[in-house]
C-alpha cells in the first residue's frame, strides 16, 4: 500500500529531555509531530505540559492533528494525552491494548513509584479517545504502520530496566509487550519512530524490515533505552547496527550520554542527537 502523494515527510520533536533554545522547555519524556504529506500524527505526549508550551512557541497547531499514536504505557509518553483530548477534542488513538497496565517501579528503600499511564481505559474514552488497538503489525494510514508487539529475537537486548507490572494482584517482571514503533514506508527507505525501544532498537528495525519487505532504513528516530546498557549489549548493538543499511540514527530521551557517545564513535555522522524543537525532513 503506497501513499498517493509524494510522501514529503517531517518529524518534529515537541517534547524531549533537553531543549537547545531558550523559548522551548525540556521535559523527561518524548513527543513528536509526524507529517506525511497532509496527514499529521501526534506520536506520544510527553510527561506533562512541554507538548503544549513548545507547540505554542513553535507556532504548531495541535488541533490539526489527525491521529494520536502512543508507543507504550509509561507516564513520560502518555502524560499529556488526557489534556490533549480535552483541549482539542476526540481523536483516533492508536496503541497496543496493554498500555493501561499497573506499573510500579521499585525504588530504594523498598518503596515503589507508579510509572504507568495514570489513567484508565474508561477515563481515556471519556476524554475523547477513539480506540484503535494495534497489538500486531498493521496499517494506520497508507504506507504508515504501527509495529504492534515486537518479537524479541536476539539474546542481548532487554527492556532496559527493572520494570515491574501487577497482574491479578501479583508483582511480576514487565516485558513491556505494548512497546510499539511507528513505521513509514517512504520511497527512499523506512522511517522508524520509537518512544523508548524497550523491545530493543535492533529487534524493532529487523521487525520493521521483515514486515515491510524493505532493507533500506532512512532513519531511526527516538528513544533507545540504552542508558543502562551493559558493555556486552552496547558492543552487540553496534555490531548489529553496522550490519544494517541505515542512513541516520537520531537518538533521544532514554538513550543516555555514554550510549550516545559510543554509537557516535562507532557509526560516525550517521548518529545525531534529537532534541526539543528539532525538525527532520525526508
């Protein structure tokens, strides 16, 4: 399935940990506006208010968004969703159905912090969310796909932290099966946008290539959750990325300084940092 226009594509980061200019604010989390010709997607919504403040400062009309995509059910990607729907009205919301899981994160001293989305399915519906569950790979518009649950096919990538979830009242390891990426089948190669890549950046890229039958990746943009990666994981990740045909890796949010520097050292100018306000055109 191909797009009817010329597939002029742009990804603008609206919320990210860092802001390079004074008129914008940094916020722990991620949100991006994705434009494919005249179709606009809000990908994630950050933790709180950065999405709205930065969009206003940049002259971006959030009311013109056609659909919302949520990468996974953590607070730093869903924090602005309810407020967005209340301000701008009902929108289709594409996500894995597991985003509402109860997710207490173990803290020092035996305490826990809830890092889940912070709202229920019923609350999201009441705010105007029109659900489109994508538990498996599928199209959300011509040549635009949501990965659904990403198979974990290698031995070196993990979720990137000691994540937990509660099922039937019992605390369990959280595999973050709801972690999803957006995939644009651009004529020049795939554009993959990730919230945190809890599935693993390599798993995500390979899944996208396999499902679209494409080998050329034009860009991977977003979080990679390599900030706590072991030396072995970094080495194997770099080796795998070197074997892939990928033009740009634009890392953000949960990548971490040391991981980003290692990626840059190994892959050179193909790697760059994606920060609040940056716009990437393809």
